[in-house]
C-alpha cells in the first residue's frame, strides 16, 4: 500500500496547484467586412455583420 513520504509545505503544495488556474486566450479574429477585431462566432459590433449577413442595426456615430 502506498504511504506518503512526509508532509508537504504549503508553498510546495500551492506551487503544484497553481498551474491548473491559467486562463486561455480568447479566439479573436478580424472581421472580414470592416477589419475590426471580433470574438469568433459572434456578430461584429462595429459593422453588425455575421457570416456575411447584416444581423445588427449599427448607427454611425458622427
């Protein structure tokens, strides 16, 4: 039967556990119509298009 060798310090324990909490980078792509950076699989907030169609009404600010 396996027996632990000894008590690990909190520092060693926390170093081992810290590697599982890293954030992943979101998938950011360029909008094919206007070139703005957009999260993938979402409508562009700048021009209102998704998958080649206009899905949002975006008013131009002047």
